[in-house]
């Protein structure tokens, strides 16, 4: 039991405590925040969201149950473009890569110059991405051609404007025209002398032949030029001649082509034999040396037709035969 004196002291302390509490002032401002504590453990993983439906994926505009993509790729695999020969030969060469590799062509179309395209470390052959804007929008717009801009021809400064065929003419053009001789003579300086590979665009236009007047062919007026004749409405990607397009103007196109090519073959055979006999060519290639200018022009035109254009007259029948007949007049 507490004594009376102790109880009195406890009572006084309780009263003092109440008194102090009653006299307390207003709460002051909060102090500064303390340092941030360590991160707590990660919470549980949430539920997976709903997957988009197939209709929401633009990929299906191309990658679907249809066979168009598969058919085009299989046809392309049979084309000369797909073999990789051009890429293996000069795909990584500066100055050549713009037409000899897919990467170079893409760069060339972006900067507007085939000659200045950057050479890749590893060159790939022409493929879907060379000619189409594959996986740029991930929609059907990716089928659009890489370029359809009119082409300023390197050899003579003329413009080729053949619609969708401009894509082809970007590369299928000669890199030079024959220079004039000196006092009636001309020096062939290389076994690779000639208009360079792929002069189909100028053949259509009837240009860059040596010693003869220009003579535009009617095929240059076909809408979309190269694409119309080599792909047609069926969009055949093996790049062979699509005779269905020819039938719009020619009743029996295949027979006509066979007859024309037989005539041109006969002429080129004779010109080739005469050039070999005169020493301007050897084993079908130019033989360096100095020759009468007219004979050198005959050699140029033979190379243009046989080694480079290779349509054996189809691209421009009149111009082709005119060049060969002029060559025979000189060489016989």
C-alpha cells in the first residue's frame, strides 16, 4: 500500500502533466524528408494482355493464305537476276555496286547516283528488296517499286522515261558512247571496249550506235516499256518475254520474233566473221589496236547487239538491222 505522502506526490505529478499538455503551442512544420529506403521486392507478374487479331496485323496484306508472294519468289529464282553472278563479279566494287548488288542499288536510288553508291562489305544479288520497298511500311504499299523516276542516261545525257520500266533502265543502260576517231583512225585500248553491259534502254530509244543516225523503236512507246513486256499483266517474275503483251499489236508474236531473230543471227554471224578476219575481234572480244574508224564503228555496233543488248533485234528491229547492214557495207 502506498503511504499518504506518496499518493499526494503522484497526484501532484498528474496535475502537472495535464497542465503542461494544456499549455502546448501549435504543431510546427514537418522536418526534411529522410533518405530513400531500399526498394521493396518485385510484385507478382500481371496477367498477359489480349493478343491482336489477325485482321489487325498489316503483315497479312502480303503474308497470307494467297500464293502471290510464293509464286513471285519461285519465278524470280529462275531469272538471271537471281543467280548472283553479277553480285559475285562486281557487287562490292566501288563504281559497280550500284547495279551489281542489292545494297548498292538501294543506296544509289537514295542518293540519285549509280556511280557513287557505297560498296557493301558483303554484296547480295538482286532480290525482292532491290526492286520493291519491302518492309518499309509493313503494308501492301511495300510492293511499290524502288524508283520510277525518269533516268538520265550516262552515255549521252538523254532521258529515258518509260514508266515502270525506268526502274530497269536505271541499270540497263550503256556507260559510254563511242568517241570520234583521229584523222579517220580509231584506237581500241581494251579487250572490254564497247558500250558496257545492258544497253537495252538506249537500244529501245535507237541511240548510242556508232556512225549511224538515231532511230527510236516503237517498243519505246509501249506503256511501262520493260515491265510491260517482261512481266505483263501476270507479273511474271522470271523476266522472260511475256507474249501476251505482244499480242496486243502482233497476231503471231512468237513466229514474228523467231523470224526476226533468225535474220539478225545471220547478219551478226557474217559481221562477226569479217571482224575476226580483219583482226578487230578475237574469240568474240575486242582486239586492242588502231583501225580505220569505220571498221571500229562496225565492231562497236556488233558488240552492242551481240554481246550487250542480246535481244537479237527484238528491242528495236529497224535500228539493229540498220547497224548490221552498215557494218557489212564497211567490212565486205
